[in-house]
């Protein structure tokens, strides 16, 4: 698939960008992908061990004790993945800075991804949310999440994609930060072992499947994953 001329932008004086995250996709992957697509140079630092992360957490650099964290020019630290994505979108020109209605749409669908997958985060990391579930209660909750909660959310997202004339979730000409967030959220969903295969395969959501293929056909995305596998 041919990419838009605006991708792979080369900035004369790009700030230095360093990502701190684990050696997994998780919430760091959308940051890696938007940089790869837009041509922003990124120092992708992946913790060599959990001890390295905990040592950083005990210091003052992680504002809320969480990663991903983006360090800019060696002195500014940014946290919260959606906030980082908006910053990188503005830096690369992929975020609509002059069309405030479109910008709100991009923001809304990014935030919706958080709403959709908060349930799975709570079930997976219960104690982090002050929730303790017995194995039986967790199994029952996953059943409800698989059969009712997640399908309800995904049907709404499917309708959202059906209204896009460009194939990108907010109707932008190029992929916006929201598309990177949604793509990686859906990839992470597929790696969640407690979810059903039907959900993971997006069997009832053809528009979302088309979006996934469209995103994966971008040359810079294909190159990124080809290089990552080496």
C-alpha cells in the first residue's frame, strides 16, 4: 500500500526522544509505531529486568510510578500513553492541530480504547485496582466480559469504522494517533489468553478486520516488524 507523502517526515531539528518501557508490546508499541511511521527517531530503551524498572520507579523520574515514559531532549519526561501519543502526533503532523472538531474526534476514540479494555486490565491486574477475586469469581467475570461487555463495545467500534470514508477510525486522511492506539490495543487483545478465540479473530467485526489489514499493509509498519524480528 502506498503511504501518504506526509509520512516519513524528516525534521531538521527533531527533539531527542527516548522511550522507557518493557520488552513487550503493551502500551509502548503504539509509541514505537507512530515514530516508525512518521520518521521520528526514537531511542527505544527496553528494561533488561524488572529490577531496572523498580529502581527507576523508586526515583523521581516517573511522575506516577508507571511506564511508558518518554524522555524529550534528556530533560522533559512525559507519561500516560494517550498524552504521549498526542504529543508525537503534533510533532509529526499526524494530529489535527487546526481542526478542533476533528481533534476532539481523535481524542474521543483514543479514550474509548481505554474504556473498552479497562475491564480486561482489572481482571488481569486486580490487586492494582484494589480488587481481589476468587478463581471462581474471576472465571465468571471473564465469561461475562467475553459474552457481553467486550462484544457490546466492539459493535460500537465497528459502527464507527463503517462511518469513516478513509478507513482510519477518525476519518483522517492519514492514520492519526488514534489508529496506532487502536491497532496495538487489538493486537494486545489477541494475546490475552482468557479471551475467546472468536473475539480474538474479530469474527463478527469485518470493518475492524479491514482496518487491521490496512494498517499492517503500510510499508513502514511492515518494515518495522521485519526489523523487529531479526
